């Protein structure tokens, strides 16, 4: 459908002033005009015109690291030490998960993400065929990887499922789905297993999504086993020969940072999850100074406990200011870039999404500015990072399709998803306290 959004405030990062006033035109799945400059294609007529007068148009936000179906465990267990939380609470329930649970839990996550302005997410979990089905159904864009643990009973089946997932879903849902490989973390993937993952990555030319240096425990374990840091462990196995998105990267040495920069590894920063699990503060300012692409993620809803990228942007900005005792670090414009264009680059999609420019995919959101917290309008970029709320997103377009309008998602029955999730969650936790 040809869509014309007239006269809105547009976050247009290419220009000297980041916010411009003008029109946004969508043809098929792509943007054909952004701003007041440039002409529309000859004979172009809008089938739908939207008055953008009170809207801020942003590229859809990009959640660089999550485990969508963990919405099923939201607020099931909080405020516990990490290992107790995992071993006594999270893993026993995860052992009961079925494909159906993951389908509904993931759909709930996607609902929440769309309603808070996220149009692309990077997921690692299991039952990924069901996750892909949910992506196809709701109309979001996603990079999916089957979480791979090289120790225990699921090591081989994980690789087999990854292969099947690639064969079935690579480029699926009209090109909205990308499949990557998801070796869980250095401490759960021994060298031999990593090698197997890499040969699959080579065969299918995929990227790698992995947790790296999340906790001090991980640093200790890898040091005890291999006398290395997690980053050098992965480097020596050849992991960084491939496109890699490393989630967390909280505990890094100066050499680790130089190596990640040299190898072009991108990082997914998850400030709220790191804070809630008391993992530490990732050296994001240093990473960015080293030239590393850093996107923002929420991590799963069990350790956040929401998937709201507006909240995550604000936390990222505030956390690094207080941590560095420097109000100049992580200014709003840079944080908004991390949640959009940098996130796209981190996922290898920098030529397709993350900025509003003709030729790019039409993944955009309209934020309702007709609210007290957007006045006066001194600086809309600062508003988006410091004042915006998840509920301010009115309309969402993904791949040129209107997926949400007037805060109603058009592609699914939202009430039904809530009911199904309650049903699944009750069964999953019954018998546990
Ligand atoms: Zn994670």
C-alpha cells in the first residue's frame, strides 16, 4: 500500500539537524520519500494519508538481545542471587516448556514490543520454529537463533534444529526473518562444540549471537578452564571470523576491547538486565570510543521485567552518566542512534533498516506528541530518550504494512494472546511455589 504521512516531525539522522519537518511516503515495503526535499516517483498516489502534525516519526526501535518467550516467567522469580534464580526457579520451569508455550509467550513479547515501538528484535531461545511462526503472524521483523548449549543432552539436537531452522526460515515471512546461530556462551560451549557451530555458520553464511563476559563468575570459570578471557577464548577458536553480536560484554579487559574493535564484533548492551541481576556495568563508553558498534537490548522479561526499549534507552543514558560521574557521556542523540541505526548495523541490517531514508525498509513508528510530557518542544530527541513512555506509540509500520494503529495491533487477536499466556503460565508453574 502507498502511505503518505504528512507534515510530521521526523528523526532524520542524516541531516545537520536531527529532527526535520516534512512528509514520509511509503511504497510497498520501502520508503520513497522522507522530509520536504526530493520528489515522489512519477504517478505516485497515496492510498492512505495520515496527518502527522502531532507525531514524532522515528525509525522502529531495534531490540538487540532478548529471549522473547521468557515473558512467560515475567515476575515469577525476582530479587534472588543469580544461580539460585536460574537453578531453583527459571530452569525447572523452562524444562516444562512446550512449543505451544513458546509460541504464545513469544507472541505476547512481540505484542509488547510493537506496542512500545520496537519493530525488529534479536532472539535466542528454543522451539524457534514456533517463534518464527509467531513472527510471520504478527508482522514484526526478527533475527532468530536457536540457543545452543554444548554440554548435556541437547547439544546435538540443537545443531540439528538450527540447520532445520535455517533451511525453513532463512529469508522467511517475506524477508523479515533472518536466522543466525546461537551458541549460548563460552562457559556452556566447549571448544569442540564451538567448532561444529562454526562449520554450520560457514556452510550457511550466517552470523553468530552469543552471550559474552556477562558475569564475574563467567570470567573466573573460563580463566580456570583455559587461562583466558572469554573474548580471547572465542578469538582463538575463530568465532570472530564471522559476523558476531556479543550480548552483555560487562567484564572486559582493555585488550578484549581492542580485539573486539579490530574484529568488528558488535555488542548488545542490556543495562536493565545487568542491573537487576547485579552483573555489573558494561564499559559502553569505552566500547564506543574504540569504534565498536553497540546496540541496546532488553534481555528476557524474566530479568528486566519488560521489553520496553524507551525505558531501556533512558536507563542506558542515566546509568553511564552516574557510573562515569560525567553528564556529558551518552547524550540523547547517541542513545537514540544506538537503539536504531547502530542496532541495525549490529544485526548486519544497516543497509536495510534503522534510519528513515528513501530506499530503506519502511519500519517506522509514530509517537503521539499531544501529551504534557512532550511540551514545550525544545528538543524532541531528548524527549524521546528522557521523557517518552512505551504507551506513547500510536502507529507502527513494519515492512510497509500498518501493524498497529490507534494502539490496536491489526494482525492478531490481542485478548486471545493474553488468555493463552495465562493458561500456559498456570500450567508451567503449577506445583512450584
Ligand atoms: Zn540473554
